[in-house]
């Protein structure tokens, strides 16, 4: 039996530009210098593949990676051959301390119970001192010590027996530069840092970097901007688009005026025309909220999405295109340089983060710029 190329059988192809990810990291690193630049690769590097993304960023000089969960940390520790620290935002769940240590992972300690647990674990003698980061909540009310808990800790001095590596906090409104909470959080964080001056401090993620040097402290923690999301909503995007998504036309058919298209029969053809059915759907993370409003490009020409997005298929109206362009087996561009993750997100009523982290498992994935 002959078997064909994986790219030939795929309904959609996701290309990930590792050179672009590296260029984005360098741009941010230069912008914040002399502060350092870590990289957030949680949620499988926002859907793009934590192992290849972290390897590419390590080549560019990144030495500190953040993931969300212990399992993500374990997987990244196994995959990462370059030297690099891996810290876990969601912290230490009860009973997991030994697992952190076994995989050389740094827990972000978010409350006094986690600090106690890590101290108890550390007291059993592993050397060097088990590393941890301390998370202070300055206005997000999500994770981190409350101001009162932090004050008590600072009064007593940093808990001993732990290899303290950093003091973290996270901005709630960094995508709205005018929001008053930004400066408030910055000032609270600066005050906290004065109480623990030996700890490297980090406040800013992607958007926070663009609030200015007062937000950079000792290191920054961008995620989304590395992957092309605009860290300055409303202003031109300084980041490179790093994903390109192409869907394959599974069928082209004629349709008469007055006929309906797709589930619910909500789209009625106003004229006779031609439809191209493309092999991508909400099971691939192409949002159902793009029903009746998404678009694609073919040969640079825009084609409207008609009807509802279904699980495995979407339909585009290609009546305006020559038959030889929109033909079965050809590809339509769903994400590209001109129409990136933020554009798709705006049409879908969501944010670029959600478009990226929903990218499907059925795509044939191609990494460009891998071997350098
Ligand atoms: C996700 C996350 C980041 C990265 O945020 P981006 O907006 O993607 O740059 C940084 N810090 C914390 C605590 C996070 O949860």
C-alpha cells in the first residue's frame, strides 16, 4: 500500500515561524534592556508547541521559561535540552513538592500554605536550597499573597531554607494604558520590593512592557506578544505574525438563488453562485462565533464565510472568483501576515490569546526556521 505525504492528507496546515518568534523575543529583550526577558510558554506555548518554541527561544538567549501547571513543567523539562530555569505559575498543589524537585522546576508560591509546604519539604535537606518565586497580588485578586499576608511575611523576613529567586506580581489592565490601576499596581509593587530588596522583581507581561520602563523592574514575562498578538491594542502591531493557517477546499459546488447554506438554513443565497467547502471547523478551534461573519483569502482575494461554522467544515462564497482558483484541493488562507490572530479574534468577538490557544490538534504542523 502506498501512503501519501501527511501534508497531502491534512484538511488544514498550520505553519509556525520560529524565526519570527525569535525575532519577537529579541525585539522585546532589546526594548526592556538592561532588564532581562523571560518567556511564557504555558498552554503549550499558546497552542504553538512548547518544545520547539522553547528550543528556539533558548537559541535566542532566553534562560527563564514560565508554564502554568506542573505537568507542563515536567513535559518542558524533558523536552528542553538547552540550559534554562522553568517556573510554574499555578504554584504548589498539596503533595506535589517532591515532583517539583525531581524535575528541577521552580514553584511560584502564591499563599502562606504553599510557602509552609515548600519550607517543610526543604527542611528535609535537599541541596542546594530548593528554589521558589514569591507571588504578590497587587490588584488582580487571582493568585498571590494578599497585601496583609505580604506585610506579615516582610515583617518577619523572607522565610528561610528556600532559594528565593524572584518576586512577581501581575497587571490586571495593562492592555488599557490609561487605566488607573496600572500605576497603582506599579507603585504597590515598587513598595513591596523595597521591603525585600534582595529579590529580582518582575511585574510586566506583554502589554505591561509597553507601559514604559517604570514597569520593567528586573525582568519581564511576555507570552502573547512572542506569538504575534498586538501588545498595544489600538496602535500598530510591532510584533511579527508567526502563524499561518491554510485550509483545504474539500468540495466546490454550484448553488441556486434562494437556496440555503448549512445548519439552521440561516444563510440564503441572494444570487446563483458557487461555494467552496473547506476542511476546518470548530473542532479545530476555528470559532463557531465566526458563523456568517468570518472570511478567508485565496490568491489575495477575500472570500466571505457563509452559514454556520460546523464541527469539521466551513463554507465560503467563491462566486466572485475564477473557477481555476477556487478548486478542490486548493488552499484558502485563514491566518496570514495581513489577517492575523487579532483580526480573526475581533471578527469572532474574542481575543488573539483564545484564537491561538484553541488551535487544533488535527492540523498538519510545519515549523519553519527550526535548525539554526
Ligand atoms: C500568562 C501570564 C503571563 C504572560 O502574559 P501575556 O499577556 O501573554 O504576555 C505573565 N505572567 C503571568 C502571571 C501570566 O499568568
